[in-house]
């Protein structure tokens, strides 16, 4: 029967001045730190809206117009801002951009070496660098998209875009890197042919320089993961396996695979150069393909697990549960779920059985008991009794709502990773 001023203005397309002449009723706020607030009779507000707009149809048209304007504003507001570019100058964004630049140059020089020698291993390495460059460009897109502000269609935001980009990257590594390397290695075994150029210093020099450069990029990724893992209180291994930062994970694993594949390619090319047997080179291509396939399988598995919405660690879930159960207003909690949304964001959900006596006592402590007693003594008939019970019953429900808000606020303050809390009242 009652409606606040803000809702009256929004729902019935009124101005604040339109409410000045309406009857005002003071209501007690359920929050301790908030004073009483003013509400209006819904029937008065509805009558005023018809007086202002002339008819229900005109009011409906105005509501539709305002809704369309709001949607248009939100669409423009939720577009990625240019300030998101700052993400690429620190943290995972910086690691990805460094990797893109280095792998792009590596692909160019490896391609020249392959054209010069015709080596299957060098071809695999060139394809490897191309795959890395494309995948890391995809990671950069994922980082950029993950910075978008949540909208009505995606209320929990776009942080999972990093996991999606990393998953596609894993598939890309398998198809472009492992697939082509296996294909080239098998063709080399089935149709062996001598290497066209026996002047090996150029490709070996390129591989040596590539090893040094990729090792530097790998070190950047390792330092970033160490720093982030230390901040979360996790070991390096746990941080990587649980895929807390998918973008840096991809760079780490791709560069680790690159360092190992360089060693494989250089060894097999050296053996081919010394013995003149092209089979060593083809085996090297198969070895690089197998290495990339393993990295791809790991990335696909870890990112799929993250996207499915896995639970947080049992120890953290237990701490959240104990925090709720230790509150005097909570009798018991059931069906507790805490889902890792990715990128240090957790959604917590629980069904809470509140102690009605504690809630009611909390309400009564804020009331004048003598005045309540006088109100009870003045009740003479069923109508007055119903009015008394409706008044205080609604206030108790408001108090219960304030307790829910307090518990949710407490959980978020003590656990910054918990961004979304859903407490259902039993």
C-alpha cells in the first residue's frame, strides 16, 4: 500500500514537485544508522500520475520511452573504455604484450631459416611461434573484454572472457602447433629427403638467440605468477594448476614449451647435420608436436574446469561457514555453495535459518516498551488488533532484512574475494 518517493518518481514518471501535495507518512528505517523516511500511499501516487499524464496509455508510452533511453545509456556506458589500455602496462597484460612482440619477431626469423634450410624441425618452430603470436593476441583481446562493466544481461561481469580466450588459445595450440608439427614430421618420415642446405650456422644461431629471448619472456611470466601466488598465499604449483590467472598461465606454458622445443629442434638438426640422416629432423618435428599437444591438453582442462564454476578450497568455505554460524541471529545454515567466478571473485550462497526470537528481541530493544504496552491496552476489537500486529510485524520483517544486509556486508568486508553474497531465508 505504500511506496517511497524515489520509486514513485521512477515507476510513475513523476517529478519531485508532483509529490509535494500528497499525503506523507513517516516510517521507521530498519537500519540503526538511518533516520525515519517518508512514504506515500500508492493510491495517491497512481491518481497523481493519471492527473499528470492524462491516461494510462500516455503513462505507458512515457515508461517505454524512458526504458529505451536507459538501455541506450547503459549500452554506451558498458563499452570498454580507453582507460582499459592501462591494463597492458602492468600485471598479466604486460606479460602478454611482451610475449606478442617477441614471438612475432621470432616467427619472422624462423620462417627465414626454414626457407633457407628446408628443415622440418625449423618449420615446426616457425609454426610454433606463429601459433604463440596468434594465441597471445587472443589473450590480449580476452583481457580487454574482461575489463567491461557488468550489464543487465551479464550481472556478474565479463571476467570469464580471460578463461574463454585461454581455452580457445589451447585449442589453437593443438590445431596450429601440434597438428602441423605432427603432419610435417610424418610426411618427413614417409618421404625423407636430404636437407637442401648444409650451411647450418644461420638456423642454429637463430635458435640460440630465440632460446635466450624466450627464456627472458619466461622469466617475466614466472615472476608475475610468483608475485600473484604469494599475494594469495598459494604455492607456485597451486596457482598454475588452479588457473587463477589464465592469461599469464598460457604465456608461461607456451614459453616453457618453446624453450624445450628449441632444445629438441637444435638437437635433431645437429644430428641430421652430423649424420646426414633426415629422419632425426622429422623425429624432432614429432617431438615438438607432442610437447605442444601436452601443453594444449593442460590448458583446455584447466580452463574448462574454471568455466564450469568449481568450488573454492574447503578451508576457505569452512571459514565462511563458521563466520555465519557464529552470529547470534543465525540458528543454522544449509545448502552452502561458494563458486569461484575467476580472477579473485567468489560468489557465496547459503540458506539461513534465522532465530526469530533473537530478531524480535533486536527489534524490541529499539522500542519504547511502555509505549508498546499502552498500545496493547488500547486494543478494543479485532480490527485494532490486526492493525497493531500488521504494524509491528512489518517492522520485524524490516529488522530481519537489516540483519541479512549486515551479514552480507560482514562477509564481504572480512573476505574481499567474496563479491556476491546470496542469503536465502528459511
